[in-house]
């Protein structure tokens, strides 16, 4: 039978915030694989966004289509620790609305 005890997080973050994010993930036990911690991967991506009226953007200005480089960070964590992990991410993340994708991983 399949269970979803582990999830993979995809987190989009400015390059300037990679180290604080990595440290926050480690502090809550995300990124542990066997006898290793701080197991994350990241790659440079290019993204677009347009802040709408009422937004308070970290980067860019309201009504203007913006484009920039950031990191896509991938890390595993226990599903049971997901609320704590998301809270830790939001504590160090500068975006008003951080993009955090949660993908269940099969354990067989």
C-alpha cells in the first residue's frame, strides 16, 4: 500500500535569501535524508509577476509586469512537520505571497 508520509517542497526565493531559508529549513528538520541534513537543491530560474492594486511587493511596482532571476529550492520534509516547516519558510521569506508548492511523495 502507498502512503504519503513525506512531501517535497518547491520554494521560489530571491538569491539573497537562500542561506536564511536553508538555515530555517534545517532548524525544523526539513532536508533530512538518512544520516544527512541540509539536503536541498536549488537552481536559477527566471520568473514574471505583476503586483496588483493593494500589493506591497518586495520587488517591482504595482501594475508593472516584472521579470527577474530567483532560485527554485527543492527539499523533502515529513508530512507531519509540514505546518511547522511552512511557518519557518514564511518567517524568513521576503515575498508578500511566497510560492511554496507541496508535492506528496510515495513511500513504498
